């Protein structure tokens, strides 16, 4: 939480601008996605799906009509769960997948060829499912995460719609995003 707080706040404010009343929004674990909820005070009727255990109590009053926490085991350092983005059916057997209007996903690494990653395989699986669930996918990463390759790949630039960061991108990454049709937003 102490790393790059100003950059994360600016990125989060820009990400919140993509959220509309009545939407279903998926938010993963992490401090940047947690900061997004601070900027949702004027939104209403949201359905929030998250693996971030800090998001439900941080949501401004009156914003959400429903909050769903997904995942399985808890990573105590990040207070985020890792598991699947699925819910049991009424009989508790078959897992039901979810879909969302918007997936807002924070990542740990962004390689120069536009591959997003994290350091944990189970977390990568959950983030992959979040990306797949979102009709629109917004990826968040402060400048400290650029030009790094993660152990576990989540997705590529071709699979996202918007990338929000706080710094001008290195030329190879700019090229990769342009080829993939990604909207790049600088939160300055």
C-alpha cells in the first residue's frame, strides 16, 4: 500500500470513470483496484464481484446493490483470495460462470510485447477468468510494473480494451498496444 500511492490514486480515479450505474464490475485484489472504490461515490446499483477482501467494507454507502466475493484460499499478505471465478449452483454442485460489463484488473508486470503477468499461478488463473468475464477490460499498472515479465501470464494486449498507467510508455510497448487497438490512458 505504501508503494506509489499517488500514482495508484490517479490511475484509480481514471479507472472509476469507466464505471456506469447499474453495471456488473469485476475487481481483482490489489491496492490500485482497492483505490478505485474510493472514486465510486456517485455510482448506484452496481454489482461488484471481487477477490479483494478489502473492497466490500471500503465501498461507499449506497453504491452496490450486491457484492460477491470469489476465490478460495486467502493470501494473507494481500488479503485477496485465489481460486475460481465461479459460484456453485442451487444444489452446490455445478459451478456457474459469471459475466460482467466491466473487468478492472491490476497486474504486477507488463512486458514490452504487451503481456500482463503476476507472480502466482493461482492468481493468474483467477485474473484470466476475470478478463474473460468482462465485456470491457481495463488493466491498471503503475510505472514500476512496466518493462517487466511476470512468472505467470494473465493475458496479452489483444485481449484488453484500455490500459491505464502513470507514465509515458516505452516505444515497444506503445507499438504493441497500437497494434492490438488498446486505448492507453495516462493518469497524470
